[in-house]
């Protein structure tokens, strides 16, 4: 039987490998984009768990956290992570924002985002009892 929650979490695990590959290649903008996808898919796993339906097609991480009913439980750092990752999915696609966003993604900042994203996924898995 197809498990919607496991589906989203398996995608997270696959994307973590891809994000680490981009980090190693020093392709920080793509790594950030993938980290956004990881957090989005983790939140969609929670939405799938509570609604038993396909999550909404949105990329707004704070909104997904609200839909998933996890926002009140998020730490300040986790909420900051979601706010920091959201522009990497949307604004980073457009030339007027891409260079500005890319300039903020130093090696150190990219390593931090990667680590925080992995910790966030572990937190979501614990939330789900996985």
C-alpha cells in the first residue's frame, strides 16, 4: 500500500544526498534550492499525515508549517530557517533577485543551511514518530 507520509520523507532523504552533492560542488544556489525542497517535502509529510490527502501545491514554508499544525511547536531557529529557505525556491529563479541571494550563500552559510535542514527533517520525523 502506498504511504503518502513515507513517500514525502523518502523524497527528503534523496534530496539531502543531492543537496550535499551541490554543497560539495560549491553550487550554493542550487544547494539552497534543494534545501527548500527538503523542508517543503518534510512539511508536506506532516500535512499528508494529518489530512490523509495530497498536500497543497504551495512553496511557502511558513504557510505549510501552519497547515501542518507544527508552527506553534517550532523553535525560533526553525521558523527562521523556513523564512530563510523560502526565497531560495521562489525569488532565486528571477534575475533581479538571483545575484543578491547568491551573494549571501557563502560556504559557511551554506554549510549552516545544510545542517539546519537535516536537523529540521529529523525533528519532523520525530514529530511523525518515524
